[in-house]
């Protein structure tokens, strides 16, 4: 497990970091981008081979629904 704490400053940066650690096959990457951008999380999930986790900083059912509705795979952390 690797926790990015939402620190990458763009979706592209998150992808580069995930691709760099992919050879060690992390169980998942947590908070690869800042929470609240469900479309970006879903896009990133489609572009990387590593499972993504989010949910630690989501608080309402609507926030979780946004992830699911955007096609994101949700692994709540």
C-alpha cells in the first residue's frame, strides 16, 4: 500500500508516480489525487494497472455516489 495523501499536483503526475511504483505491485494506492474530483479519479483508475483507494476524506453519501457514478472503482480506505 502506498498513500499519496493527495499530493500529486495533477492527474498526469499521479499517473507517473503510480507507473513508477507499479513494478513492486502495491496492493493499492491511496488518495492518488485530491478527493472531490470523481471524474479525475475515475479517469486515473482507467489509466493505471494498480487499484486506487479513496474515501478517507469523503464524508457524504453523495461524494461516494459520485465516485461510483463516474465509473471509478472504490476501495474505501
